[in-house]
C-alpha cells in the first residue's frame, strides 16, 4: 500500500457517517473509529476518513475520486442502490468498463457532499 490513508471533507459529519456506514457495509468495510461530530474512519488501519474540514464547509475536488474494492458484482450493485437510496447521485451505473480492463466491473456515485466514489471488482 503506497498511501497511509485518504480523507474527504463533509459539511455534516452525522449525515456522512450514516451514509458511509450503510454504503461501505455493502463492501464489507466497517467503521473503525469515530470522533464525535469531527470525523470517522473506515477499514482495519483507518484507511478512509470522512470529517469536518478545519476550514469549515467541505467542497468536492474536481477530478478526484476514490475507488473501493468490492468482493463481487452483486456488492457493486448493492453499493450503487444504497448510495442512490440514501441521497447520493449517479455518476455511472453498475457495469463493465472494458476501457479499464476486460473484467473491470464498477459503479460510480457522488456522495452527499459531491465527492466521487467508486466500487470496483475485477
């Protein structure tokens, strides 16, 4: 692993934690740390963080997206369905993406703060 962790900002930590608890459970990723109204971490080594930025209001980054490994095509589909049901928006329905590899199956969503998040299995 070349990165220690990735953090994204949110304007509402409680809403974001509820969103990511449900969303990442579809990929068997659990919340492992929580600092009340400040931040939460997911993954065994706190690899993914969502929290309130020091500067105040969170903004999404153009061109940045975070991809989570999914154990199966079905989990990619559940990831997408849960994201949309919780208020996320579609950035690419579940399906094969042969431009990234013959077996690349992914879905892309925007979270409640506009961050682009992907689930992928190969």
